[in-house]
C-alpha cells in the first residue's frame, strides 16, 4: 500500500505583494492630478439669526443696474452695452462725485447691482464680474498713482501696502449687489 503523503499548500510570498501594492500606490500618487479650487473670491456677509428688516433708501442715480439675459446680452441702466464697454462706464459712474446728475453722488454711495437670467452662461457671468472688479481696481490704482499691474501686486502681508490698500478701499468701496437670478428671458 502506498503511503499517503499530506500535501502542503504552497505559500504566497507576502514580500512581493507588498512591493506590488507599494508600486501601485506610487503610480496613482504620481499620475493623479489634484484639482485646485477656482472661482470668484467673494466675501459674504456673516449669517445673522434675525435679519434686519430696516429699509435702506438708495437714490436711483446711485444704483447702476447690470442685467444679463439668457442670450448673454448685457443691459446697463436700461442701455444695451458690450461687455468690454462696461469697465469704462462703471469708472465714470463710480467716480462721478455729483458732476453728472445721471450718475452716482460719490464712490461710497455708488452701488452696482448685477442680475442674471437663469439661462445666462457661466462664462458671461464671469466676464461681467471681472469687468466690474476691473473698474474698481483701475480706480483704486489711479487713486494710489500706480499702474494696474503694480496695484494688483500689492500684498496685505506687507504693513505699508496693507495700509495703502485699506485707505483706497475706503475711498472706493466694492459695493456690488447680486440679485437672485430670474427666468424673465427664458431658460436655455
């Protein structure tokens, strides 16, 4: 009679598996791209438990209404306008100082109200907001006697530059009001 030998099951080399797992980990770490957040840096007001219901009186001349419809057409204070023209118009509107009775009383009183249609493209929204901010940045740079590039390079980390930025921000405060989108023009 033949002797029955008990067969032992072959063992798997765990060292090789650890090497393979490590190589896969390195591969995925090296090939994966990490998305950085992109968007508009907008400072929102703090959330209040009881919102204030007091009515604020705003003169029509101090309010610049920017409307964008679902066809990405721009209307500024009731007048059709090209996106590229909005920066110069807003610079005149904001820095008017009661010169023109149809424009704002002062930079502190000037408010830019932006209202989009729900069908407005995101690209158009970004363009409009960029041009509005460009108007403020150009006015601030002119006030400081700097070029726009030099103004944009100023850092809040540097105490002297921070003081300059704070001073010019009080002269030309960023008064932008964004209304909730409507469906007046129809959705795309």
